[in-house]
């Protein structure tokens, strides 16, 4: 007998309680089943004692032994992964599901309620446990340390957006009075020296609002400087394997501290890839061909993966053409897309980004240098 089939038969005969969790801010909807019957209950959100009590009552209701296995699932979302870690810690085999991968009705309007969503998720869980594959995508849950390592560059990303918003607000307020100003640093901004279009002083209320905006901008700029200094120090004295990989990546021309840090912390530092297709798919750089009957066309990349990695590798691809002009990838791009117009070059840069991401993966995993690329002395 096939070992895989034998394992499925063993799972089918052992008593199992299935549990699908539909999470919301105030309450959690729990859908239970034993393979034949189903029931649903609600518990207060994040009430772990109520959750444990509901599981125990469900076992009694379905006449399952107290030692019966519990298989559960919930959709990835606002609650993150803490619930998954709790469920695993109490012996429940849990899976976090990508909500975008779950099949839904293709009708223009279809009924959607928490009860129906719970039933559908429970049915998917049972089918998945029975051996069906392809019904959904399971999220790779990072460890607490791996998840925490992503906070620095994500906070920097948010702060830089906030810095831009404050600068644009100050400039917009001044433009309404005929004053045009380029802001480089908030500390260098002297509002007392500004005058209106007719050389009069700024109105009192406008000046007060501008001063408050400037104070917030000063705070944001100071926090950005602190985080960037922390990143430089940790790259100068790497404390983990991921940070050592980032330093190794920076030896390639066209890759600086920000891009190396993001690629490693989001991608190469904690994920294991089996082949190049997985690398491209997780970045959302996989193609989405459409072929039906006589119609066949390419609808571009899927954009279903990590948006931060996808945006960064496209940016690196432009820099690669500039700082690695003798590499095989740069020659391929110029030969294939260089003679085309702007649209073709933009399409080509995405194709180059896919090839480049795979090349960087092989560089880190197998030590294979991208053909024709040059190494530099990295500056942190």
C-alpha cells in the first residue's frame, strides 16, 4: 500500500474535531464538525478560556473522546499570528489560510455572512485533511524573531510616507498665500522669515498651524535618522545570519543598505525556496497567461506576492542597468527591449526584475555570481 494513502486512511479513522474560526473585532465565530455533523457557536474575541471551553463542549456534543485531535484554520488578517501560536501551544494543529486564495462564487452577487463563511471554511478544512490539494494556499508563519526582524524597515517605510505628507501639507498651505518653498530639512525651515506675496507677515493662525506641522516633521525626521543609524550599526556589526546575508548582498553593485536589508528580512532571511518558480511566484512576478479556445494572451504578472519585495526588485533592476552594464542580464535587457519604446522598456524591466531576483537567490543560497556582475567594497 502507498504510504501516503495509508496515512490518509489512518487520519480518516482516527477521531478528529474540525474547527474553523471566523475572526472579527468583537466576537469569534467557531464552526465545528466531525466529518458528518456541524455546529457553530460564538465566543468573545480573544477570550482564550471561552475558546477552550467551546472546544471541550464540541467534543462532548459530537461524542468524541477528550483526547481527540483538533484541526483548525482561520484566515490571515488583522489578528496576525498570535492566535496560531497559541493554538499550536495547546496541541491544536492549526493552519493560517490566505483569504485571497479561497474559492468564491463567480456570481455578480452572492450571499455572504459569518455563518456561511464559517461553513465554507470548515468544509475546505475537511477536504484539505482528506487529501484535496489546491483548494487554498497556506501562509508560511514566521517565528516571533523572524516577524520582529521586519519591523525596522516597515516602520521606516511608514515614517517616510508621513514625512512626505507633512512636507506637502506645509507647501500646500504656503502656496495658497503665493509662497513657494522647497523643504529639505524641518530644522532649517525658518517660518519667521517668510512673508506673503505682498511682503506682509504671515497671518497669526496660519503661522501657528505651520509651526505645529513643522514640529511634527522635526519629530518624524529625527525618528527616521535614529532608525537608519540603527540599521547601519547592525549591518556594520551583524548579529544574525540574516544580517550577514544582507552584508553579503551589498557586495554586488546596485544594491545598497536599504534594498539589501528589505530583501533579506522580507524574503531571503527566513524563507526556503525549492526552485526559481517559487521565488518568482512569492514576489508576485509570475506570469498569468490566458488561453481559451482561439484566444490566447498574457495578462502580465500576478502581483499576488510580497508587494514590498516586488517594488524593491523593480527599482533595483533599473539600478542594475546603470551600475552593472557589463553583466549578462543587462546585455539581455538591451538586446531584447533596448530598441523598443517606453512601454516596451517598462515591460522589459519587470522581466529583468524576475530574472534578477532569481539570480540573487542563487547568489545567496549557492554562491553563484550573476554572470558578468562585479563586486564592490560595500559602504554602510
